[in-house]
């Protein structure tokens, strides 16, 4: 992914883990992403467009002011941003690899926190649906929120995985 050296070290650790799960990278060193456990969440993408959160780490509960399990992840974003995030999730699912969203997380009083959200597809039983492991990685300055809780994620930039040519597809060039 172009420019990935600018991502937070914890985001890069989980990026390596997601690529290893997809078979597109070397396995990360043991314990390389252990420190992110309480900033992880899992979302399910349903056929009707909802994205219920299935798990939500303790650090996230503190930042968002409550446990968002069973809350719809898509309700944390404005509709135009959500359309772009859905495109990123589609790209992640097609490539089987993680993508990253840079966001500005805002509170009800207008305080803001920069963050990265990494999403990577999970290989789970079909009965569990289409699930993605997520990391919410603040980029520093949590103390400036002064106890206010995050209510909205505003899109800053998208960093999708590299597109892959579908298996069995041939590229054909026609010069007329």
C-alpha cells in the first residue's frame, strides 16, 4: 500500500497480520500486535447494508462512552462518507486483505481526534456472515477530548488494498 510507512506502528502491525491471514505477506513476529487487543472490534456486513458491531474492546468503550456491541457501525458516519467506506470494504473483501481509513473522530461538543481505522476480512463460518476485524487507532491527543465521547467519524482519506485480477480472468487488448 503506497505510503503505509506513515501509518501508526500499531496499525502497521495489524496490517501485517491481516496480510498474513490472506496469504499475501509474511507472518508477523510473535506478539507483534498484542498491545492493540482493547482497540479491536468486529463488524458484520449484512445483506441489507447494516454493519452491526459484534465485539468492542475496553479502550474503545472509554473513547465512545459505551459498549457499541450490536450498534450499527454505519451510523457513526455521514452518508457520503459511508458510501466511500463501503467501497473500501468491497475492495478489502475482493482482495482478501486489509484497508485503512483515516478519520477525524468528533464529539458532541466539537472536539476532534485523528484516528486510523483498519478493516480486514475474517475467514469465518458462512453462518456467521461476512465479518471484518477492525482496529480503531487514535493518533494521539485523547486527553484533549477532556472526557467527551466520540459520536461521529468523518472521513479523511481511504487506503484500500491493491486490486487483484480475478482468478480465471484474462486481460485482452484489442487494437482496432
